[in-house]
C-alpha cells in the first residue's frame, strides 16, 4: 500500500464504531482482571489497557533475516499486529515490562539482535528511551523469578505499526543457555503518573502461543529489573487479554564457535623408534649414575 492508498477498515469494522469496540474490549479486560484477582492473582492499582488497531494490519517490515545469517530465530507472532497494550494507574500511563518466553535449542547460541514493533501513537516518538532485558529461566516459570543476563539501553527507532525497531547488540551480545530465555521491553520514556495513557506494546492476537507475559511493579521497574515484580506477573492468556496474544518481540542469534578438542598427535613407526631410543638412553644414564654412587660409597 502506497502513501496515496486509502486506509481500509480492519476486517469489516466500521471506522465510526471504533470507540465502541475499544470500550467493549476495555470492559472485557476489566472483567478478566476481576476473574484473575479472584483466582489468586495479586491485586494492584495498575490497570491494563488495550486499543484495537483501527486499520487493516499490514505485514511488518523488514522480513526476518535468513537462517543462514542467524540460525537462532526466536519469534511468536504472525508478522501482523491487531492492537496495542499498556498499563495505566489512575488517569496516567505506568511503566511496566512486556516480554516473551522463548526456548533456545541445544548447541550454544549468541543473541545478536532484538526486534520490537511499536504502534503508531502520539505519545511514542522516535528517540524515546527504552530498556531491553534478557533473562535465563531454567524452569520455564517467570512468576517465580529468573536470572538477569543483560540489560541494554536503546531508543525507539520507528513507531508506525509497520517497521520493526532493530537493535544490533554488537559488543553487548548475550551467550544464551539451552532452555528458556525471556526477552522483554521496558518503556522508560513513560513518566509514571504524568504521561497520558499510552499503549506501547503491539500484540498479535490471531493465535496465541501462551508465551507472552506482563510484569508490573508497584512503582517504576527497578534498575536492574529483577523478577518477579512486587505487583503482578502473568501471561496475556491468564486474564489480561481475551484470547491472549503474542508480543511483537523477536530475537536472532548465531551459533557459538565449537571449541576444538585437544588431540594427542599419533606416532608413526619412526616416532615410536625415537621414543624408545629416548627412554632407553634415559634409563642407561640413570643406571650409570647409580653405579657410580655405589662405587663411591
């Protein structure tokens, strides 16, 4: 679609009905939050906010890099987002972390790039500060904690529902253990209690894979952002968003170099002969020394 092409309503929606749809989603989310609290999820002042995308989703750009370049390809989404998620406290936005749980295969990999898709929003501008966080989670349950591997301070590169912000880690690459890892984003540009309600996290709601999580602290996420938080940590599927969804966060990496095994050089016939001669000479020399010592005594 070029710049002159009209924006078509998303999947048959009437654009004039968008506010009603948004209100319906907020009511459904609030109902799910109440259900989650009754089920034992910790209650807190912060509330989730979801804004359905008003225009027909387009395939996000650029396409994923080839596997030959990055053998490790960690992603959950289907390349389109259907809306954006945020957290509010009262009438203002609040900082939080959204993150995906990925599983790293055996073999050893180095995390080289993290991709994040941001929605179009007047409160999200290019150059706004973010914090990326990478954790190891051996038991696959972020709710009981995870080991922080690295945080990286970056900024928003694009906020248009279409172009991924691509963060090349360079010297800050992370060696990933086999098993589950968490890759998350904290919108540090949000000034809790001041920034108007903002939904910075794009979400694909087509077919949830049950691996996208939200972490909320009673205040701003600490630095470093240790898990679990003191307010709420839960999957999108467990009460935050009807039907769940997948964050538009991706991670790509390369295989770690295999250490060459130390080998003992093989001896051929001449090698064995030389070794035997050296051992024989050493034994003869020791025998002579002992005989001389005996004569002296």
